[in-house]
């Protein structure tokens, strides 16, 4: 299981007092709150940053971190990713999973035959769609609905699914 999750990418600086525009890569942009701890991955090291203040503008979160008060201190982190640890991640409801935990799961049909490996999750308006790469290198798309997704075991990275008529071709 993943121990940290990407929640945003620093896109640019905002003003001269050390604020940054962050493009959220999380479902819930409101997860950015004063006092939360984020991990900045610089490519060479990881730095813990504590959010001092948050504003929202269009699709961006504008963050100010404790101890960073100058544009020169933050400018070098443009295009770097921000993460949270599993402990600081949003709480999931029953039958909700982190996409990062699902990717790579082995997928089995309810008749016992191996279907393939979960490669991606497409987020659509109605429900997510699981992209499964079959052994023949063809993809099959399964809607993440109760009728198709019968069982998910995150620890074992295993799923049991029912492929409804018409979804195979």
C-alpha cells in the first residue's frame, strides 16, 4: 500500500511573500487547511511544510507555508509535488479506496478465471471506470459499480469482478 498520496503540484509563486499556487490533484480541494503537514518532494529530498494560510482562487489553492516568507525561498519549488502521509489523508467511507492502492491489483472474474491487471482509474461524472489490461494486451473498461466490482482486497491487491454482457468487446 502506498504510504503517501499526491495532493497537489506547485504551479507558480503568488506575490512576493512566499505564497504559491497549487494545482490540486485530490478530489477535495478543501483538504488544504491551516496547520496541515505536507511533504514537498524536491527530487533530491523531502521537506515537511506546515500550511500557515490557505486561499482559493479558481481551480487553485493558494498556500503560504510556515517559515517561508519570501518569493526567493519558494520559487525553486515550482512544478514540485506535494504529498500527505496516509495518516493525514482524507478519511475514506465504506467501499471507498485510494486510487494509488488499487493500481496494480490482479483482477479475477467471478467464475474464477484471471482477467488481468488494473492499470488506471478514469474518473467520470457518474462513476469511476476501471481500466484492466488483459493478458492479450487488450483493455477492458469496467464501471466501478456494485454489479461489476464484487470484491476488493487492498492488502492482497486482488479484485473479483463480474463482466456484464456487452463490456467484453
